[in-house]
């Protein structure tokens, strides 16, 4: 069994308030949970309206499948025009 942790630092340029940010962020988090069946949470920068940190965790029996899933997740977030990835960190446990 393998566990992977992905941390994404995101910039959300179209938001002007925390309410705008939460709306964009909640939509993305819900789509990630539904599409990839993983755990996702905002882990830092909750008080900044154009920046956030997401923590994403997934588990699988194959480390190859974990890597493939994380690649799909990063591509999925990159394809969203409402946010830009600033930094990606991956850790395998």
C-alpha cells in the first residue's frame, strides 16, 4: 500500500474578495473529490484572497498508479482558467 501527498500553491487572479476565492476554491475541491476520489483541503493562506495552498492525499496499492493519479490531478488543475499553479510538492509515504 502506498500513500501520496500533493501540495499545490495556487494563484487565483480573478478574485477580489475572500467570498470570490472560496466560491472558486470550493468548486475545484468538489470536482477533484468527485473525479479522482481523493482527500483535498485548503491548508494555508486562508486569509489571502488571491492565493491558496491545497493539500491532496490519495492511496493505492501501486506507486505507479499513485504517480499517474497525481499527474492527472495537476493537469486537471492546470486546465482550469480560474487558477494558476505556482508550486507543486509531492511526497510519498
